[in-house]
C-alpha cells in the first residue's frame, strides 16, 4: 500500500484541514440560499427553497395584480435614492411600495381568493425623465432587465417572494417588456429617415443616467458609429399613425426607445434576460407588455426558439409555462376589430405564439354594459366572439380595471361594479383582480398603504364589502371546474338597453345558469328555458340583490321579476319527495301581428287573458318601471298603446306580464322608425379661442397636441326623450388609438334643469357654473372614459353620485365632429325643455385625471399665469 498521499494530507496545516472538512459538511442557510445566486443549484438550497415548481392548470387560476410601488411599503430604507424621484404624495414620483411589502401582505392576497400573483416589472428602471416630468415608479422604463430596481429591493427579496408563494400553492407571474426601454433618447424638432442622426437628442438629464446600464441596450447613441452599427434600436420618432403597421412595430410609443427586435442580438439578449428570472427565481408565467408593437414572429423565437423561455422553463419542471400578452385593442359593439388584432399574436395551428390574450374587447363591453347602461347584447356578442375566435378562450386573462385605464368606479356604480366582477368570475378566462378593487378605489394608481400616493392610512380591510364580495366569487369559481373549463351558451340578452343577460356553463355533465339584470329598474326575466323537469327546482349557488321564490313552470321555463342590478347563479336540484311543479290553467296571448311603425308616437297592440279583470303590465324593452298598466275586460280581452317615439330606427320588444300568475307572453319584436324633431339649436364658437377664460393659457408641449380642444360649433336636436348634441372641433385625432375614437380633449358637460336647485362648483375644474342656476348632472367624456354623475354629493373636490349611464358617442374625423346621444329616461329626466348645457374642454390622461396647470407649460401640463385658474380651455352655453 502506498501511504504517501495519506501522509501528505496529514501534513497539511491543522487550520486548513479543519476548514476543508467544515466546508464539506456545511449546509447553507436559507438566507445564503436567497442571497447567493452561486448556490442556485446547490442540493441543500433546493431542499430549502421552493423556486422551481410544476406548472398548474392555468385556466383554473385567479390572478391578483399588484402595482409594486403603490401596494405596500415593507422597507422604508429603500424609498428615497437621493435623486429627487421620491415623493409619495406627488403624481409621477416613487411612493415607496416594494417586494418586502408584497411578502408581508400575502395572507391578504391569498385570503381574497387569488392563486397567482402578477406584479408590474421589478427590473431596474429610469427613475426620472425630465422631458416628461414623470418617474419610472411603474416599472416599464427599463435600464437593466437583469437587475431588481433599488426602490423595490434585491434579488434575494424577489426569490423569497417566489418561495413564499410556492409554499402557499400560489404562482408568480412576471411582467416583461420586450418592445422598449426608457426614454433615453428622442427626436427633437423633426425626423429625417434618410439621416436619423439629425434631430437626435440624448436625454442627458435622465436619472440615474442617459443610457441603459445593461449591454447591449447600453449602445443607444446613434452618433457613436459602433452604437449605430450594432442597431440595437430602431432609430425612429414617436408613432403618429397607429394604423401604419411600419410605425406601429418600429417607431416609439410614448417616447420610449423602440428596440430593434428583428436583430438577433436583441432577441438573444431579451431571451437571456428573462430566462435569468426563470432560472434564478422560479417565475411561473409571464405577462408581455405592449405586444402589438413588435412583429409576431419575435414571440415564436422568444418563447419557443433556441434557449427560448418555454424551453428553459420546461428544463426546470415547468411543463406549462404560461404566456399572456397585452394587445390593447378593443372592438366596436358587434364588431371584431380587437379580436382580429389580438389573433395575430395568439397560438395558431401552424405557429406557436402567445398562449392567451388580455381580454380588452370584453373589458370594453363590460364597461359599456355595467357602467354605461348599454344593451346586454353587447356582452352576449363579445362572449360568443371569444368562444369562436380565440384558440383557447379559457386562457384569456379577463379584467375590470388595471393601472393603465380609468377605474370602473370612477364612472360606474357599486352595484354595476359587482355585476362586472360576477360576470368575470363566471365566464371562460382567468379573472384578474387589480389591487384596490377590493377596497372600492376609484383612482387608477392610488396606493393601498398609508402615506402612499393619495392615501392617508392602510386600506387592507379584509371585512370590507367588496373584499368579502370578491372573496365569495372566488369561492364560487373554485367550487366547481364548470366555471373555469365549461362551455358557454347565451340564453337571453337585451338589444335595446340595460336588462337581462343569461348564459349557461356546462362541463362533464354539470350545468349552471347565470342571470343578470343590468338595469337600475326591475326587469322581467321571461320564460328562461332551463330544461328542468317537473321534479326539479332551482338551487341558488350565488345571489345578489335578489330573493324570494324561483319556481320554474311545468315546461321548465323560469319567469321572474328581476330586481334592479340583481345577479343569480343556480343549478337544478330534485324537489322534495312527492312534490311536483303544478301546471297552470291561466293563459295570456298577443294577437297583434308584427309590424313596422314609422314616425308614430305610439303603437297599438291587443290580446287576450284567460280571466276578466286581470291586471296586466305592458312592458316595452324589458323596462318594468315604464310599463303601462292594463285591466282585461269581461271577456278577458286587453288593448294598449305603447310609446315608440325613440329617435332613429330601433328594434323594440313587447311583453305582457300577469304578475298575479307570474305569467308572460312570448317576447314580441317589432321595429319603429322615428325621425320627427321637436326642436333644434345651433351655437357658433370662435375658432382659435382655446386659450382659457382669460385668453392667456398655453397648451401642453407634446407635439401631438394641437387644436383638438377648440370648439367651433355646437348643434342640438331634441326628439321626445332623445337629445343629440354634435360638437364641431378645430381638429379631431385618435393618435393614441383610444376606445372612444378621439383623444387630446376631455369634455366636461354640465346640465342645468329648470326650476330645480343645482350645484355651483364644477368638480375638479377649479371653476363654477356660469350662472346662479347651478347644474344638476354632468357628463364626462374623453378617449378612455364616458360617464354621467349627479350633483348629489358633488363638491369642488369631488364628483357626485354616478348613475351608470354612458351616452352614445359617434366620431367623424373627416368632418371633425363628435356627437353625443342622450336618453332622458336613462338619466331620469322628464323632458329636455328649458335645460341649459354648459360645455367645457380640457384634457385627461388615460387613467382619468385632469392634466395639471402650472405657470409654464410642460410636456403634459397646461400653462397659465395663475395655476389656480379654471381647468377650462374652451367653452360654450346652449339653452334648449
């Protein structure tokens, strides 16, 4: 035996020998495993950390979406990085939320019912952009895609968040940006496509620097030959025409430097950057920002190409790495523009792309119907479109609010909001709860923690009305896979306005019914076909604003007077032994043939009931509040004249309801055309007077802002309860692709009803109504919002009670007109006679806040000698 090697070891210094043995037996602590990425594959760390876990069935998940900076401040020491970027009560500044804050509130999130957490990006950002006077607290202005921003914490914090989620059986969704970085350069004064060095300007005042710190994204100076040759960026200005596909995919959106995603170097760098987070922190899924500004084939490579994210995740045991993306495109009512745009980026039979869309078309119709009293047929159409056109509609990520749009409750009612949430939790697709929805927030980016933006105290109330309501919906959705995997079939909807929406969900023999009344008035649910047998009855699974009997008829139909804003979810259950649904001998018919009525104020109908002196209701368009009462004669005959003088051409419905028998006729559909005008008004307004009340205001400096806020004429027609106001503008634009088809102007329109006491202060405008009569209700309309509120509860600092009415909007960019359509019945107005209308213009951001007024104009702020002056650029008065 050769003992030399052994003796050699024994001759080592004792201290070194002890160190060697100690190291071989050392087990790293949890803290070391979190802090030291070199230990990411250490066997001991893998036992302690739950980072790489198997993928779930994603269609069964419920998402909670966090805006990190505005959620909870778990570590005040990282709030202020000393660059003037921190100002928790100042718009556009960092507020203090961080990753440790999320970890501390995981009980709050999980108890609400969420199973997955999606956060805004935590990557290192540009902190402050002096060119737009705004900060990167939101996370979408990257300077390093592989580092955690100093305001949000450390990589160890993010790893701990992933670990804690996985320990709870929850999942981590990372928000990724592949289209752009921050605004480190721009084009000032022009753009020359033949020589993109002309007008090029580095943002030298950007904080903490004028270039990304991560290679190759740091190569951002076109005047450096090496940077230009590397072609990491599209050296382009801002998009001016969103319908131009070249601009959409290669120009800058929102002044953010557009990455050259056709360049293999850029593609590889982005794959490496986001694979880093999967490997190091165990990210389970990604949400992709600004999807439509990148060519579709990029996503095939990014997700499924060599070293793509899906392959990386699969190598770590995540076989169903989920990707969903933001294609911010909505559809017009009964249109498919949004779906067609979204489909360009979803998985196809022969091309792997993104797994699921964010449901913007459905989002828009949810707001139209539940916040704006539009016909429920809008949602019926949209749900059918999702089921028919999306490759996998169960992987659509649905939402009511997010950080980029005006919150539902800024213009809609609480009951409408609850209906919107109930729909989201009972249709195909992953429901997404945006932070603050469960506390009834109306401001898009208000902080949840005390001391944060627009908040004085913590708002983590687990006993709040909406927290408990959403929690109950989450329990309902989790109670059976029928809600997350079932087919959907529309049973009933209204084409004439708010009212009934009914559908079924069916999966593996299970069938549930979901019924809404979206109206603020009682509405008749008429002969809903349930298919129940005579030995089955209704078993309520969920109900809101509704109670009483729910007995089906012998033929299995359900007729029910649905209270305002009611919801019910039910299934069949057997009747008690020996019981059976009784058959009724009563009968009710309409004998009048279907007809078309032209310029008639009323339509005549006749029919018969099986009993004399029966008290009936003639219900037009489902609205019981406006029903005409009828009493049958001795032979049981009845006749009625119902109003049909709604301006334009409309399909109407008529139902005759016998409350005592809970019996109704089948729904009769007829057409009425009415174009008689009661009165007209026209008011001219001077062109070029969009300079404020004193003529000294200056518009914001952003180059896309022109004379869109300058009114040149207003014309009004009144026809019965209908009023249409057309505003001719100096210009009408839709540069930012807004869902209401106009931008760079917000109309705040105030209506004064004669012989009533109104409010004088114009909420949030630093102004008063122009005379002592005051205003009674207001209409707010801009590119991303459209709602009415009453003067009740209004003040200079607060809008009044919302009534969930959104007037119709028709935009003609060629004629430079914007038309608003008002229905007095929906507003609760007896007549338009004598009403005074005060129209004002200003501008709002996409999240719904009026733009500011300072002494000198900024990129997005107005300028005036006195910043406390009215937020009114142009105005006019119309007397009806």
